[in-house]
């Protein structure tokens, strides 16, 4: 884990590089908890998404990434220094979840993409329930985020982003999972997943409205 000064320096540099290719409009920053951990859940249309969130969220975040995207061990070690959690889809996910929980125990928020993989057409896909289970296990809120513009800039198959306009809208923390007496079965989990997906649908609509202005 790199020291905070190095993280903020690289974040500032990354933000400047991002602004060379895109105009970025961000709303809802006041809704981000200033302290404590949370699960940040966002739509996933491009490999740009975690970078955009990392550049716009003032909190230092941990991220998930499939292990294939991290290349050789040197790249993987560099990524881990920036709190990237490698996900091996062919192996068990127990260690992955434990790493995420350790970050949140240290009050470091964790970004997740509930769709599980990038959208092929830019449209929001079905959500997997793992992010809700993770937040429930950590007893932390979920912060929904809607990102627009990244698919147009860099869809699947494109390595270098074209110029564009990005909208990032942070929603209100979803705290329904913090109640110690909350009912916990498959139906309840599915209801939380559906409500959070609907929240992100609304945030995407707000972002699109802001982009058109």
C-alpha cells in the first residue's frame, strides 16, 4: 500500500490526464461519507470506469479487478500497492472477500461493479447479489453511483479512449443493511439488489440529463 501523499499525487496526475480526453461533470459529492467504510456500487460499461471513480471520489478506494487484466507479477504488485484486489474467477472467492473485508475494517471503501463484467452494448445489465452480501457481512452502507459517457469513449475492444463527455452522479448511501435484525434470505437479498439497481438506473438518468444541458 503506497503512502497517502503518493496516492494523492498520482490521483491528481490521473485527473489531469483524464481531462485531456474528456470533460467531466460530477454531482453528489456531498453524499459521500467523509469517514468509515462503504461499498461503492457502480455500473460498468468501460475499463475507464474504475479510473473515473478513483479520480472523482475524494476518498481513497480499493478496487476489484480480474486477475487476467493485471498481467505479470510486477504489474500485479504495482496494482496491489494501489489497493487493487485481484479476482481469480477460476478459483474460490473466499480470499478475495476476506481482502475486501480487511480493507473495510481499516475504513477503506471498496468499489464493486454489480454487473460482474463490462456491458457489451452500454446498457445496464442484471446485477449479481455479491455486493449486497459483502456490504451485509461488513455492516457498511452501499453508495450507488451512475456513470455515463465511458461506453461512448471506450467500449469493449477499444484500447485508447476517444474524446468525450463523462457524467458521474453519486447517490445517497443505502443503509438498509445496517439493521442487525434485518431479515436475511434469498428473497430479501433479491429485493435489496433490485432496489439498488433501480437507484443506479435513476442516477444514470440524472447523469444523462446533466450531460444534455
